[in-house]
């Protein structure tokens, strides 16, 4: 068959041809909170370029990575699925799925013995790991936590919420920051800590009133969380319920000479670049 190469083909026509070709490379990925699979497009060169740039973004590369992965997910996940309807555990699974389909090699993770100071490494077969995740049972119901005279409602942040909080943090604290100013860096780390907690707090019961924080602006939510008491108790509850479930997605283990070694997959730019 003769190859046609019309000189007058428009850029839009070329882009449409590329999009049509990319659709043939789509695959299905499991989303735990929705308990269904959704179509994922492959990464393109621009996605990889942006991830690489985020890896070079200094002490706060994780913030930039969160912003970039939000845009990537919006671009490659079935457009009928809103980022407000999937959460950060779903995002972790999708990140592993994207890594698996776009890199095509095992992911090497450093591990540490549970009984000694020895270290090792494991090559994670992501195909098998993702099949194991699909069999796990996750709970996505709200959790209520009594804190003195009020009650907090906690749950995973949605991917949309995470983006809104990280974008607020970037614009108010991280943009053009002087990384040589250590006192400033310490205060920013504290802000990042509160930012993360605030994403999990969905509402507050005080007396006979329920305040739905999801309807409030990000800055207002952070201000409210800064004034809560017993933040240690809140962190423990978040870790016990949500951190534990996230570990089902990210923790890996193996045996070396009858010792069990455990490691954790880090959701950072390196996951796509290694």
C-alpha cells in the first residue's frame, strides 16, 4: 500500500491522527473506591518532561509532583471520571498502573530487615503487585473522631482536594522561595504538615451544628485546622485508618535468608524515571 504524505495536511489533522492512534494504546486500570476499571491513555513526551522538571525542583519537588500528576491524571483518565470522585489511595494505584504500562520493567525498591539493621532491595513485579491490590479490601466510609467538645469527620482527600491544597501551598508559601533561608524553610515545613492534615478533615460537629469544611475555601480550612486541639490524636487516627490502607498499596516485602525485609514504594518523580 502506498504511503500518502499530503503536504497540505493541517496541524489539527495531524493531532487528530495522533489522538486516534493513542486511543488504540489505552488500557483498563482498577479504581478501588469506585470498584471498577477505567480507561487510561499512555503517557506522552510532555508528561515525562514535566515529571522530570518536578524532580529538579529542590526541597519541595513533592509539591510540584502533586500538581503535575493531577494534570496528568486529568489528561489520561477516562474523562467521565471527575478528579473529585477519586481519592488519594486511588491515585496511588493509578500511579503504579501508569508506571507499569509506560516503563515495562520491574521497580527496584530498597528494603530493611524487620529484625536487624540489614538492608537489601527487591525488584517489584508490578503486574503481580497490582493484581494483589485488586484483591485487597479497602474502606472508604467517613470516620468520626471525638476531640474534647467537638467531633471531626475524616476521610481520604479527593485528588481534586489534594490539588487545591497543594496549589494553595505553592502560591502562598513555595513560589520563588529562598531555600537558603533555613528559618523560612522550617516554617514552610510546618505549613506543609498542617496542609496535609487539613485535607483529611471533612467536617466538624460542634454542639448541634455540623460544619461541612468541603464547602469552605482552602485558606479557611487551614485556618480552622490550625486552631484545633490535640493534633497528635488527629494524626494518629489518620495514620491508623488511612495510612494503614495506603500501606496495602505501597508496602512490599521479601525473604532473605529467613529474615523478612520490608520496603515502601515512594510516589515521587523517581517512580517514572527509574
